């Protein structure tokens, strides 16, 4: 059995200037909007040396205090809005610096069943593991949903979990300060007594540390768990075992971790009835495809790009379209999608033809818009891109 080490002195390692600069470059390359101080990526970059020198000094002299995160919302596919908490650029750099070291420590601890927000692991790896378990006879599924996971993480429990492997009071103090920095919501400061804001650089790692307790207990009991962040399934060989697994899941999630399972979204199912995981819909025992919501969202993006009233040449529209097509195709190409991709290709060409027809009418032009013409203008085909 691998011995788990506890780390007591990490301050000098974290404050290594090369490490801090590397973390800062990652933050700057990721972009994003400003926090409550109004300083965006470009402003931080303009005064980079001064900003980094001051941040290093503040952290070294224990004078660093994070600002509250700025509350913003992004639309969800169900029409609701997902709350985000955007830290200042300076706080993002500080978090990224600490995260680099913490990630190395906790990657030695985390279970193989966890795939989200981890180096060299992806959603496709999680999907492959589900397929592997299915082929081994695990056909019954506990499809569970944690209610507002990021907003309900218990701070004291999380700090206890971190302290099992990091005993450096300076690091623990930084983490606690980020958790309790507060949220600026419409010029009103709100206390954060629980949760870790989605939008923080270190939040995904902290979320994985919190659910590692769940991973460990489930796998120690022999269950086949596949988890990606707060989205997870447990696979069993019978309905009876699935029912028992759900009892165990509820016991750990609700009693030990002080979270709540969503009663309407937590179900026992099988590969015949179907279930959705990470955008894929598993149906009919051996078939998986993009879920309807994913297709609808994709088509909405295409509609927006190919609006006929946009005052741009078709080459510009295709240039905007192609990265969207590549990204969607790369994610869903592992499903049973040839027929779907063929239909979507036809629909996309129809949208572009409609866009071009309007331009032709305005310019009083008359020519046939063929598939080869669209291909010559650079339009990629989902089907050809993935399967040729």
C-alpha cells in the first residue's frame, strides 16, 4: 500500500518566482473578465513586473488578503442561470500558484474513478470507463445528481480534508481566506459561509478534494464509480445491487459530506432504459449519441452564426463556423453519430445557402451554390472531418 505523506512546509516552494510566473502566464493566457477592482488581463499585463513583485511581497510577508469575488451569471440549457464568482486577476494568479503545488500532492492521493479537472484525464476517458464496465456486465446504473454542489461545500469539512495531507498553516490560511472572501453581488457584499465559487482557479481542485472522500469510500466498498466533477454514476450487475448502492451513496453524500442529492434527478436505470452522462445519451444497451439538449444547443450556435442579416462575406461566416464544428465533432465523434452528422451537415449547408441566397439577391447574381463550392470556400463537413 502506498504511504500517504503529509506536507508541513510549502511556502518557499509555492513562492518560487519561476513557479509564480508560470502560474501568471497560465492565468493571462486563459483570459476572462476583470474582478471587482476593474483590472482586466491587459491592465495586469501592462504592469506585469510591478504587479508580480507586489503580489510576491504580500504573500511572503503574510499581507496578502483576497478581494471578494464578483457575482455574474451565465445561462444554462434549461433556461436557468448558473452563478459564477469571478476573482480579481491578482487573486487568480495567487490561486494558480498555490494550485500548482497542491495538485502535485493530491494527484498522488486521488482515486482512478475521478476524471474531471485532472491532468491527462478527460470526459472521453470517463465515457470509455463506463463502456468498459458495461462490457464486463455492469448494466444497472445509479444516475445521481448533487444539488448545487459548489455552493454547498462545508468549509470546515473541506479544510479538514486538505489538512490530512497539507499541514502548512500558511497554505491552509490562504485557502480559508479564499473560501470566506465574500461575494460582491450588485454592489452588496455577501458573506460566504459555505461553498467554493465556480469561477475560482482553485475551486475545481477543492471540489475534487471534497468528493475524494466519497470516491474512496465507494471504491473501498467495491463499487464501480465513474465521477467527473460533481457528475457521477455507479454501475452494478443487478437492480438489487443498484438499490443498495444508492443507499450507500445517500449515506456518504448526505450524512457524511452534508450535501443533498436531487430527488427528481437521482434515479436507478440501466443501459436499456438509458441515461445521460457528460452530454452523451446511453440508450438501447449498446448505443450512445449526443443528448437532445447538446444537439439543440449546437444548432442554436449555428443559427446565430449564420443569421442572414449579418453584413459579412460567406468566407467570414465559415471561418467562424469551422471552430464550432470541429469542437463539437471532436467531442461527440465517439458516439453512434454517422447518421446524425450526415443530417447535420445537410442542415448546416442549407443554412449557409440561405445566407448566400440573400447576398445574391442583393447583388442581383445568379449561380448555383453546390456542395463543392461550399467546400472550396473552406466549410468543413462533420462526417468527413471525423470519419475520412
